[in-house]
C-alpha cells in the first residue's frame, strides 16, 4: 500500500499537461454547444481544432511523463526524444484539422445558411477564448522554464486556438451586424489557413529535433562560459557537439592540455570544465570531455607558462565560438 511518504509526487510539467487535458475537454464541450446553438461553420472549425487540442493534450501527458523516466540500458540517453514525436504528431493533427475545416467551410461561402442563437454562441466563444488564453500562457511559461518541447508546443497550439476564437468572434460579429451570412464560411477558411501555418511550424521544429540539428544559442552559451573562465592550461577545444533529447542536453568536446600534465591533473581540468558547462546548462546536463595532449604546432596558441616543452612563443590564444569549435571533421 502506498503512503504519503512513498507516493511519488507528479512534477510541475506533468501537472501542467494534465491541466491542459482537463481544460481542453471542458472547452470542447463549450464550443460544441456553441456550434449546436448556431450551426456556424466558423464555430465548427474552432470546435474541430478543440478536438485536436484534446488529442494533443492526451499525448502531452504521456510524453511528458515518459520523458522524465531516467536513462536505462536500452535508452542510455534517456527518453526525452519522445517529446519530438509528440510535437510532430500534434503538428500533423493540426494540418489534418485545417484540411477538414476547408472541406466543411468552402461550400458555406456560396451556400450560406441562417444561424439562430448567434448571440449565445458568441458569448460561449468569448468564455472559451479567455480560458484558453490563460492556459496557453501558463503552458508556454512552464515549457520554456523546464525546456519541455511538448509543453511549449501544446502552449503554442492553445494560443493558436485563442487567435482562432478571436477571428471567429470578429467574423461572426460582422455577420450579426451586417447579415452577410457568407462571411461565416470565409472566416472558417481563414481559420484553416491560420491553423495550417501553426501546424507547419510544429512539424518543422520536431523534424529538426529528429535530425539532431545544431542549436547555435546553446553552442554559444557553452563557448561563452568557457571563454569567461578559461584556465591557462586549456590550450584549445574542438569538436564541440550538443545533442538535445527533449529536455535532456548532452555535450561532448575535445580539450587539448599540455602533454607533460599528469593523468590526475588532466582529470582535474576535465572535471573543472565539465562543472563550468553544467553551471550554464543545468546540473542535469550530460557532459563528456575527451582530453588530448598538445603537440608542437600548438605552441603559438598556447598560454601555459612555464612550459619546458615550448618550441615557439605564444602569438594569440584561440577565441572560442561555435564557428571555431564546432567542426565535427576537425582532427586532433
């Protein structure tokens, strides 16, 4: 039997994902009621996106929970990549929803229908939009704070829904004021364009994660902290690589040290550099540094003093940047 002391408390990310799912289910019901009252194609398009919100929020709960699972023998780099799959799925579902919206709405431009109870439907839409605005900002803030692509994607999707609801409200307000029923179908089609654009962005970001695309901002953050705290024995670094698996960050690089340095001293310098990188990226960052011995060709860029092995004077020490340290083909 679980007790309060043994029961594992859900993380803020998991709680945020569960909240998103609960709110999405409620708002789907609200928008469904608004469509039932009005028969509006624009409100139906908004409700269709809410169905995607529910599905996406469900996947977010699962993916955020799995992403927090510690590394194991089969997954030595952890389980964070599941967040890219969740973001890809959400983006794909958004694109499918946009196609469905066009399919349903195009005919309404040329064959509009009367919309009873439009005022009540608009009131429900305003309430749903306000709730989504609060939820989307909360998810986006939590996702950025924790580095969770899933929560950030879910937050952006929810905020897209807010803009959708706002556009629908304005369009149907014009229908109410002018009696131009064909605007209902036109607004629904515009909603479809907006949703499709958001879906394309999510798919592109998730594919970048699958392909382990380099992150210039992360590389620069690492170079900056090493430049600011450079030790004289750190002759140069190269082959700097960063892999993001969801929220987990893996860093590896080669560090050139004086070749007369003892193994214990070299190990100490490696640990010092690893600690510096973690101080910038977070304690959970996985940092692996390979130590290389220097050669005579490094003397012009070496600042180590004194050095009994020096063959030429120091000319200038390297300025570390993503451009000078990130070439994966550079030899030792």
